[in-house]
C-alpha cells in the first residue's frame, strides 16, 4: 500500500494506479493519466514532453517517464531540468530505497543537469535538492540521505510556498511508515484542511492526489472505514467528476467501504448508479 520513503513521497507526492499504455507516441498527449504541469524554461516541444513525462512519473511508470525525459532532451538539449526528471525516475518504487545500480546513474544525471545549467532559479533549486539525496550515496546511509533531502525540500517549501502542502503530506506518510499512526493521521488531516483553504492546487510539480484522498487512504490502511468513507466523499464533492476514470475509482472505493452500510444514502445511490452505467 502506501508505505513510502520521505524522498519519494516528497518528489512524487501522488498515488495513482498504473494503466497499460505505450511509453510514448511523438508529442501526443495521453489524458488517461490526468494532467500535470511543471513550468520549465525549455522550448515549447520540450515543455509538452516534460509534462507528459511527469504524468507517467506520477503513475509509477518509471521506465516510460525516464524515456520521455530523454525525449525532452532531444527536443531541447539545454533543458537542464530534464536531467532532474531522469534522476527522479531512477528512484523507482516509492515504497523502498532505489535499486543500488540506479544511484550512480541518478547522480550522474543531476551532475549533467548542473553542468548544462537551468535558466530559472527554481529549476536549479529542484536539481540541487534532489542532489542532496544522491550525493555520497556510497558513504551515507539511505535514511540519513532521506533526512537531508527532507530538509532541502523544507527549504524549497519556504522559498516556494506552493510546495508546502506537498511537504506536509510527505511528513504524514513518514510518520505512518514509522508506526506513529495517530500522529500521521493528525498530520494528514492538517494537510487536507490546509488544502481546503486554498483555491489553487497546493502542489508543484503537477496536478497531484488531493491531501484528503491521501487521508482516506491512510484511514483505510488503519481499518477506520467510516472516517475513510467521509474523506473519500469529501474528495468527491470537491473534485470535478468529468474525469470518469477517477470518478469510477472513487465510487468503487466508496461502495466497497460501505458494503454493509445504509444503501439508501444519496451518495451511495449515486455511486451505484454511476458504476452500473460505466
């Protein structure tokens, strides 16, 4: 489920189910993975490919996202942030430390990005922050590098406030992974409340999973079904339901959680009707 390292939680910050899709097809977009936008200083073609790579990264298609970040460099060899994307994809499964063989490759990619030189300060900061995790991987234990990366991301959150809620979500999952379940739920609830108070999406890069959906997943893991159901319902009320795939995913969770509940509830009636249609 969602037992994640700090590094991947902060860097990826989203949890979606992978779909069987080809790695890439020119510059065609694939909205089945939703939308993601990370503003870069790269040319227009590279920007489109970069956003698509982020959608695959957010969907756990790490090899495909790596290939797409490499396609970004073909469109714009000076797009330094693409090397950050390659290093990000090499983190792989967020539930465990990266494969040892990926660590020198990720570090080399970041060095290339630093050598090319990103045109924006924000991009250079993201490259440097991820570099904290990769640097001295052969000397410093994984857990210690993760803590250093958390501090680097905290500094980014201060400099770029739109990543603050992403950091809160990551910290909540860290507490959960450490077995501090009550503290984790309180922290995730606080992140969800903070997100509800903002009009814009709180996380950069990309359009990522809402904090309240993270809260629902965390409550579900702790078998707190009633509160998990409420969290998913709140997400449904706030999120546009023109994304039928995402709506179907939510409704399936709702009906599974409420299997023995009052089937006359209006929200459950809507869920059953939707699932019968799609």
